[in-house]
C-alpha cells in the first residue's frame, strides 16, 4: 500500500497562507541551506519549471511519483501560464468547477476524491503520493493521510488558511524526524497512528 503524504509549509500558528491563501511571506525562508535540503530529500516537490530554473530538473524523484492538489493550488501555476506544473509526476487536480483539463498530463478529479486516493494508494510501487494542498482538499482527505511533513517557518499569521479545512476531529500522529535550520525553519515528520 502506497502512502499519502501531506507535505506542507505553514506558519508557527499553523496557517498555510493568509486569509486569501497568499503564502509569499514564507518564500524568504527558502534560503541556500533549506533549498539544499529540498533538492536532496524532496526534489520532486518543486514544480518542474522551478526545477529547470534552479538547474536540477534532471534529479530523480526520491519519494513521490504522483501529486494531488486542489484547484486553488493548481490555479497558481495556471496564472503563470503553466498547465503541467509537476510534469515529472502523475498529476491530479481535485476540482468540481474545472470541468476540462487544460493539459493532457493533468487529470481532473471531479467526483469522489477519497475513492480516487484509495485507488492510487492500492497501486503497487515504491513511491508515495504527494498531497500538495490546499486546506479543503487536505480536510477532505484527512482520514487517508498516512504521513505529515510540515515545514514550519518562524512567522505568525494570526489568522488565515488552516492546514486542514475540515470540522473538528481529533486525529493522532506520532512524531518522527525533526530537522532544524539556521534561519529558524523546522521540518517535522509525523506518521499516522493506526
């Protein structure tokens, strides 16, 4: 069974963006040390056009071969004219409003997202599934999330978009690896308690 990993950036107070979803305040923390970590440990989590610009488009995927993201996350790429932001993986976009994919490499999941994720998790393979966001998709898939990799940046939003846009439901995870960076960022990995 393949794992679904929610690999997400957030503020100290648990927001993945401001009230409108803007997360640009976090970008400044992706310094040389942090970028080296991403490049070494999670190169596939960088969009293809970003990998090309940074000169590491040739790096093999280390953990994931499939990505699931919500419509708002996908719209960030579309606004830049990029229709296949993660061309180095199989791409799924959860959307009830986007009826047709603007790119043959991107499959729109308009129906039962949980069923689609269970289908993907049941596939054979050495790589997992990267849940990119956003909050509503993560909330819908909370019961399917096997692992959390939380990149916490040393900022406080005060209010904004939560990591999980869902109702109240206590869900336990076990802390695994913790890595700290010179700029104050912390990356914590949690496994779901089953």
